[in-house]
C-alpha cells in the first residue's frame, strides 16, 4: 500500500510532465511557416544579395547546392564559396561553376578562430551585396528560396531572418534520433518566441540565415564569436542583446538538408552541438536529469501502479503512456519519419543521454571538441 502523500506527489509530478510535453506541442503549433510565394516586388527594386557558403570537404553535397542557387529566380544574386582548406574535390566543384560562382581562399586559420567562423568572416568581407545570406554547403533550395526569404525579411523589418529546412532522413539512426533532437531544440530555445519583439529567446539556424550587411558588421559578425563552435546561436544572442529584430520560420518546402550521412558523423556532429566550446558541468548534469525525469521516469508509473495495486497511479501512468508516445509519433510524422519511430522515442532519449554523458566526461577531462577534422579546446 502506497501512502497517500506519495500518490499525490507522483500525480503532481505527472501533471508537471504533461504540462512540459504539452508546452512542446504548443510551441510546434505556434511555429510560423514560410512557403514559396509569388514575387511582391519588381526585379529592379530588389537589393543585391550575397550568398556566402563555407565549404570544407563538401564535394558530395556542394554541386547540388550551387546548382540550386544558380537556378534561383532572384536576379541580383552574388554567390561566394569559401574553400576552407579542403582535401577533396571541393575546389574543382567551385571552379567548374565560375564565373557565376566566386571562390575565396582565406588566409591560414588564425589561433583562437573556429574554422567555419573564419571562412564565413572572409566570405562576408568579399561580399558586395546589401544583404548577406549564410548558407551551409548541404542545403538544397527551391528556386524561390532567396527571394521569398528576402521579401519576408523586408516585410517583417527583420535584422536577422532564418529558416528551418526539411531534414532528410534515410537511415534508421537518423529517423530515430533527429526528430527528438529537433524537438529538444524547439523547446529549449522556444523557437516560435524568437519573432516576438520583447522575447529574450534567440536562435539562428546556421544552415540558412539572412541579414543586412550593415547590421552584420554593427554587431561584430563572425569575428565577435570567432572561438565559438555554436556560432549561429551566439550571433543570434548578439543581435538580441543589441535590440535587433529576429525572425524564425519553418520552411520545409523552401529548403531541405541531410544533416549527417552516417552514424559516426551524426554522433560527432550532435556531440559538438551539445557542448560546443563552453563547458558547464552543472548545465550538462541538469540536462541529463531533465531528460531522465521528463522522458524516461514517467514511463515507470504505469508498471509501478499495477505493482502496488493503485488505481489512481495506474490510470495516470496510462495517460502518460498515451501522451508521451502519441506526442513523439506526431513529431516523427511531422518531420517526415515513419510513425513507428515515434514509438521508439525512449531509445532516442537514451542516445541523447549518452551524448550528454560523453560531453560531461570529455569536459571534465578537458578534451577538445572535434569537427571537420579540426579540434577546439573547451573552456569553462
């Protein structure tokens, strides 16, 4: 027999769990969506846009990305690719599309700089457009992507406009982990709140973000976040701190990307995103406790209620099962994965816990952050 106070405590904790997951669904429902739209401005009035791509060993993805950009319906477009010391055919891919694609070879990476930040900074310095669009080398775009995003940014008077592309998932591990990862990002950064003027939420998606050139330099650009691996978040926070307007929209029909090609690359990439170069044992320990407490422990209530013969706990445990599994099925389907992967969400949570534990272990041992063949030191 379970004491009444224990039952009440478990019910209260269950309500807190339901509110948390309900909040995640509410955020998803509030997320603005941006789709291809017909032109709203005459071509001669559109400002020059410079697309800057940092490319390091991107021979597989870059050709399609550049061909999509060359097929844009935007008439005043400059395409700049920074060849970041690649060891594959990336340089040949760029040169094969000259002169419509401009190649920039940056000086050697200085101490204290992250490679992508150095490449983006040098690409921005070569840009001549009134607006700069930073795009990753693995992002496929609709022919109206640049124009639609630029006109949206102008309508919204945005100083930083960013979109979330559709995520292509082909393997078991991509379909298992990435819907949960995107859900965590959505909730942690309260993504729909980014567009609210008085919100403190700040996020940019480094895969595709647009800004006026003058504003970029006014907040310091990539030089101001030179040593930070999660440069897009850091830059968004600088824009927010400077009182600049941010806009974020989900745009699965405007752009798509395959973030990782295999399981080792996905683990390394997500590990880099988890801990960046700014280590905090307290933050990581809190994140681990939060994942276990809000995603895994609630699943124990149903069998516990059956074991102790408590009808109230059994019913609440059943509600939690329906809510948690149902929610993850919805997220999996919304992001393009089969519904069955939503039913496997405890395994996705376990994967993410392993990421956090690995990050915590590496941070305590002062190990480096590895990405794209380079290593960066972590600091408190």
